[in-house]
C-alpha cells in the first residue's frame, strides 16, 4: 500500500538485511536514499531495480514536499547508507511531515550500530543515553560531556578512527575513569570490542586511531552500592546516642 516505509539496512554484513527489508526494497515505487551509490550496491544484492532519489541533509528541505505528495499514492522507502534511518542519519523531518499529512508510516526495524555495540560491551543496558557524534570543537565537546556527566545511565557515542583518541581523552576529563568499551567494525571481518577504563582506552588509542567505524560505550557513573540496611540502622543508633 502507499505510504512511507522506513527500512533499516546492514551496518556491514549484508546477511543482516531482513527478508522484509529486501521485499520492500524490491517493491517500493521509489527509494529515498542518503547516498544512491551506496544503496545501489544493496539493491544489486537483492536484485532490485527500483528507482532511487537522493535524500540527504543538503537537499532534504527541497525534495521533502514532493516525497510527502507521492507517498499518498505510492510506496516510498527511506534508507540511509547503513543501519537505521534517523539514528545519526537523515529522516526525522520526513516522518514528522508525513505524520502531519496522515500518511501511512511503516518501519522495518533492523541493525543499528548503537544497539549492536551495547550488546557487545558488557556494560549496563537497562538505562542508556545515545549521544550520536559529539561536536568536534574542543569547547563544545567538553560542554556536551559536562551536560551528561551526572546522568545515571550508560552513554553511547559514535566516532571515527582519527578522532577516537581525542574523544576518549575528553571523556576521561569530563567523566573521570569509568568502565567503557570501544566497539569497531561490528558485523564485519575485523569486528572487535576492546574494554577497559576510559583512562586505559584513552591511553591505548592516544597515538593513532584505529581504522573503521566505531562506537564508544561508557558505563554509568560511580557504582558505589547503596548502604546495607543494617549499616543504616547502626548509623541511626549512633546518631541517636549522640543526641543530648
Ligand atoms: N544510522 C546508523 C545506525 O543505525 O547505526 C548510523 C549512521 S552514522 C552516520 C555512522 C556511524 O555509526 C559511524 O561513524 C560509526 O560510529 C557507527 N557505525 C556504523 N556502522 C558501524 C559498524 N559496523 N561498527 C561500528 N560502528 C558503526
């Protein structure tokens, strides 16, 4: 049926493309793709010859109204280069405007590097905050880190190899040395997940950043356990004894 189909695509391993995603990519009237050259490879993989149109940060405002118009009568798929659209990728305004016009909106869930990294890291996953890419300028980056320092949740960040060392150093400075993990090339041939304290990881990657795509996961602050109930009772008794 007509509408907007948000399609998650693999973050490295083509085997992660779901049958449902392949089906939509083979049948949509039009595929709005962040980079049509990247998506062309995926379409070849599934044997799809459906037409594509670029949809990225630089043309989105201009082409969005046309896409919104077309999805009333046609099935329009949205994909990004890799992973889930809108997760540090374009698409949110397209969905917002599609909702405003009452379009039929369907998501085809699938890989996202943030979630995949959380499953590898061995850090608490019950509460997490996704920060995407931190700003590259030092002051803005430090401010972003300071803003979240007190939040009792794991943090998930995207980063590139060349900037990994500087970002880890800024995280140590802003958060102290928490447990953390650097997950790299997830689902690809050289997948690895290196764990340690932020300070250890900052030192390891200080000289040269590794190749490939990277997710940093940082554990929540200060794992000091809450006082035992017995201790609280003892503390209260002591305090009471000291009362005049
Ligand atoms: N929308 C994508 C998703 O759902 O994961 C993320 C797009 S964002 C522009 C690209 C960043 O995601 C990379 O710089 C890297 O931080 C992370 N990333 C993507 N693929 C990855 C992979 N296979 N392994 C580790 N990190 C990856």
